[in-house]
């Protein structure tokens, strides 16, 4: 697997280039010292937590409402950005094969980046994992439903969330109360589903390449049932081998799961005041998996 990444901060760029663990994790690593966006000069906003730095200004009404001190403004300055299509298809560089699987987490500018990469999405991309937003933490940022429209226009289907993060005003003590919180942001999966309209009439090389990418992508993101579905429909002579590999990777560690439950139970018994917290943390660790309502 080859990885193309972006880091406009000179110190961050140097650190990534020197990261031997990163280099060992991929067959090839290529880091571009730039920011992707709409192209040209754009305002860049820094905040108390550098992980919240963004091409967008924070929305004071939301950040104050939910006491998001990590989004307290620091500096604002202009930064040169490039359109992702212009980077991928730069004739002076050999990057045109990148962009098959996309991971985006750019603090509100995800849609802007994808809007300026229509050629990459059409020619290369089979799956996108993007941070999406349900309320405007940043001013005028597109929200989840806006990105769904864009991705559908490009031939992608929303498939699910890997994680979802909630926020409230914290007016209740979670040790002694129950309730719900507002959905703030999540990591959403969009993909080109080759079975969205039934079995394809023909399988050309492009379709076969997409399916070959989707199977390991589905495994990496935990969608093992989808990976098995693809293997069953398109695996051909390799169907049994693929199915064995997928089942092996999906196999639960029952001992580890049981130990986790026992640790949570022990923590509840030892400190009943924190019982709700411990049970909630256990649920947090496991709730992004299967839905068990359909199991008899």
C-alpha cells in the first residue's frame, strides 16, 4: 500500500519525513509540504489545540455554548493551497495513481477539498473516509447532509460511521444520570458499491480493480460482511481463500472480550458511585460493532 499525505507546517513535514514507523507501515510514503483546498491563498486559523487548526474560523456561538476551549483562537494568516486534482494530476510528478482510498480529517474543509477533486473521484477513488459534521463548529462549514449530496453526485453511497462523537452542556453528572447528547461529528464511510444496482452486467479491468480494493478496505474498516459479500460475488477461483482470510480477520477474541467485561464488572463493584461511568465506557468500546437486535 502506498500513501500520499499532506502537511503544510514545516516542522510537521520534517517530522513525518523522518518517521521510520510510518515508513515501515507502507510500501511507499510520499508527503507533500502543502495544504489542499480551493487553490490559491486562503486564510488559515490556529487554535489552542493545534489539531483544531483549520481553513475555517471557529463559530463562537457553538464553541462557547459547549465550552470548547481547545478552539480558542490564536493566530490567523494566509497560506497557499492547491486543488487536490492539480496535485494528483500534476504532469511534473508521478502521483496520478494515488487517491483510490481517501482519508480526510481537516476540521471542516473536507467538502471543499473533495469539491476540487472531481477528476480524482471519478477516475481513481473507490472509498472515502471523511470526518463529517452535524453542527457548525466552524463558521459556514458544510455539514454531513451536504457531503452526502456531493458524494452521491459522484457515484458514492454513504455506508456507515466508524466513530461518532457527542457533546452536551454537561449540566448533568454522568455518574448519576442518563440521557442523550447532541451529535457533533463522526467519521463517515462513502464507497462505490458494485452491487448497489444488482450484479454488474460486465466486469472490465476498472471494475475488477475497484472490487480488489474494496475487499481489503472493507476488512480494514471492519465491514467484514460486506467483504464476504464481494468475495462471494466476485471471488471466482479465489472465493474460498478470500472467505477464509476475511473470516480469520473478523474472528473475535472471546478471551479478551470476556476479560474486558470482567474488568468493567469489577470496577463497578469496587466503586458503585462510578458504576454508570464504567458501564458507559464499556459500551463506548463495543457499540461501533454489530447490531445484535436481529439475533434470535
